[in-house]
C-alpha cells in the first residue's frame, strides 16, 4: 500500500483528541527542534498507536473483549498499551525475555498482559502473530503498518505548520515507520535526512541493495533503533525519494550519538534517549552539513531513558 499525504491528514483528524500537539523550539535562526519527546508515553509512537486502534474500531475490527496484541522491546508496546487503556480494550504485549524489567513493569502498570517469548524481538513477533490469529486480537505492528506510519507523520505536518520556512527535516530511523510518515506528510515540500547508527544501518543497506535486507544490529541505540530489516512501507517511500534527491541517508557513530545526547541535555535540558539523539548527531558530527542559510528542523522523538545517565 502506498502511503500518501491524505492518509496523514486522516490520521491527524482521527487522533487530534488523543495525542498532544508537541511544540517546535527555535534553537537558532536556522535550526528548529520538534519536541516530540513531550508526546504521551514519551515518544512519537503514541500517534501511530492511537491511529491504528481508532481506525480499526471505526471499521469494526477491534473486539472490545479481545483487544490488541503487539510485539515490542519497549516504546511501541508502551504506546499501544496506553492507547488500549484509554480506549478501554485489553492489550497483550509480547516482549523478548531480555526486555528491561523497568519497561515490563511499566507495561503492566498500563494494564497490559505481558508475555515474554524468546531471546530476540523476532521470536516475540512470531509469537504475537500466532496469538492474533488464534485469539482474533487486532495485530498492531511496531512500525510497518500504514496507519502506524500515517499517525507518526502528523508530527511533520505540525512542524511545517509551525515553521513553514523549513528546508530540511532530520529524523532518526529504525524500522522506518516514522520516516515513512514524514515522507508522506512532507510530500516534497522539504528535504528529509534519514539518520541511522553505523551499528544498525537497515535503511542504508536496503537502499544500497535495492530491497530490504537483514543486517546485524547493535550499539547504544539498539533498544529503539534495533530493527534488523527496514519496513517495506518505509522502503517503498524512501527508495524513490532517495533516487530523486529529496532524501539523504546518513550514518553516525555511537560516539557521536552519545555526544549529541549529552549536548541536548547540557545545552537545552532535553532528556533524549539514544535513538532520538541519533537525529541530532547527524548535525553535530557533520554527517549532514546544511548549506549556508538552510533552515533545518531536527525531530527529537523520544525520552524514555534513565535520567541518571546524563
């Protein structure tokens, strides 16, 4: 399915009463920062979670007694559990046995039934799909569903409304759900820079190969940017955008991510998680160097992190 600006507009109307319109901060005459870490549940993921569940309810696909199921190592599960609690339906979240105890505890606080399956996300994902098929629960993907991506893209619509002079939007990429939404929302009105850790180059590798491919992942941002393969929706939008020059794909080192995260806290008191700081690292490290006078916006998309590590 091709994601379009109309899908993002529909998501904006559908989720308006459930998510926060996060502010845009002007850090300098040529740099704006989208403070998406102020979103409900601490990340942009709440936007897609509400859009997916609300759209399914409109179509009669969301059984109020069975609810939703999602596989996640963290942020997506938290977002879907929160959305389900607001909408009054049960949620089941499959996580790897290695999932951090603090995130498992938060999921349970949100009312989710947590099932630990396997040592990696891919095993939890497989178990979640079986559960959805057997129980009739609404399956919610962490990033590779049209409604998930469209919901995420609303933040780019807000950004361009708040700061219409923006030339370039810089976003971190894991499975590319956020990137897909941003590309659809922007629809050629701004250049997009997709930033990945060198230790998890799923989009970069896919663009080089001409198709999504599995890559080994690791590094400091693996808890949120640890998808082994870029999502098909994100790739289908990214490949033509990259070919026509409206998308740049860059990589940053772990050391640059750590430095950018520290700088965000030191200079702006922004408590970014490593995955979100990956976008800022592209500018701080010159992996992406703006032209003189180029108006750039960087999306800080999440803050589910240990404040004691700053």
